[in-house]
C-alpha cells in the first residue's frame, strides 16, 4: 500500500468556484492514499457549518481546519508526505504519483533531499459571472534544470510555487513553527528556511498549474495584486527574522542579505528613472 500524503488546500472565503477546480484536481489524482483538508485562511470553519457552501463542493465539515488546529493536526497524522495547494491552483492527475516516486528514489540516493518540485504552467484567466475564462497558458519556470535547486533562484519570488512542491511531512512540520501558513506570503520565506537545512529536487515536467487573474478582477484576484503593500512588509520582516536566526547557514544569511539589498537597489533605480523622466 502506498504511503499516505496529506494535502492542505489554503482557502480564502468567497473563492468557491476556484476551490472547486482545486478539489477536482485532487479528486482526479492517480495516487490512492490521500488525506485532504481545507485550511480556512480568513474565516472560522464554523461559518460554514450550516451552509450550502460545503454541499455544493461535496465537502464534509470534518475536512475543514483553522490555522490554530493545523500543527496539532499534522503532528497527530502518520502520513509520510505533505503538500499545500492554493485554492486557485491545480494539478495534473499524475502530479502526486510522479513526484512522490521520484522523491523516494532521490532521497534513497541523496539523503539531504527532503522535498521535490516540478515545472509549472502559468495560466492567465479572468472570473466573469459564474465562469472562469482562460486567456492563455504558458511556461512559468521551465528554465530550472533537473536536480537540486540553485540558491540563486531564491532571488525571484515564486520561482518555485507552493503548489508545485511535495515535502516529507515530519521535516516540513518541524519548520512550520517558524512560519504562518495562514499568511499570503507564507511560502517564499519558508522555502528559504527549508533550503538552509535541506535540499529540494526539481523535475522538468510541468505537472502543476499556477493561475493568475486579471488586475481588474478584484474579488478573485491574486494576493500579490490585492495585498501588494502588505506583501512587501511581511516579506521584509520575515527575511530579517531569518537573517537573525543563528541556525541558518552563513551561505543563506549572505543570500538573504543580497536579496534585501537587491530590492533596495531596484527601488532606487526606479526612483531615479522617474526623476529623469520628469526632467525631460
């Protein structure tokens, strides 16, 4: 029998039609031993207890968890693997089977590899009424070679999307204490923290779908569009916190320092360009 994998779908209330697509992609997985939970990010799960919301999605109330229950839930589980799926993203049917198969073989050969990711497809879309209209699909991170991830990729936010990764559960849970899974800016600092201790393997197969909505589609837009200012503040505070953590390697601390200063450099260059434009 295959080892159990826990899937946590991070759900923002009101994005029911997006969540349905994510749930369908989990339901269609070829992997058999799956435990699914939906993390209520910005509301209490009790808000849905007597609501048609769940019946329309074919979800039981027991499948819902709040952030306060998450770590306890994960610790009690005997599952071997863990992955997160944002409610607006989805997977190919062979996603879990393929990634877990390669992760086990790779870990047997290189014990420091404790997570795996795949290439992603970027899907541009817009929500209109009760429809999700896809404008186009294109490669997102297909420039990443097969093998352990290069630290330089950490310069770029979301080079490795959250929904493209599978972790050994025990190792991921140990790191989650330092991170807020409920936050829209959870993953980039988490993956930096993870790579300060372990390696992540990448396979060059596009098995995950990373969805972007139009800027004008405010209600269903991406976090990076709606909460851009909050994102910048949370990222900066989290990166500084990681830099203060003595358990991180010197290499990672150096990298974090460069990331922060690179952001400052780009902001200053942008301001200079604006001033030059005004002078002209």
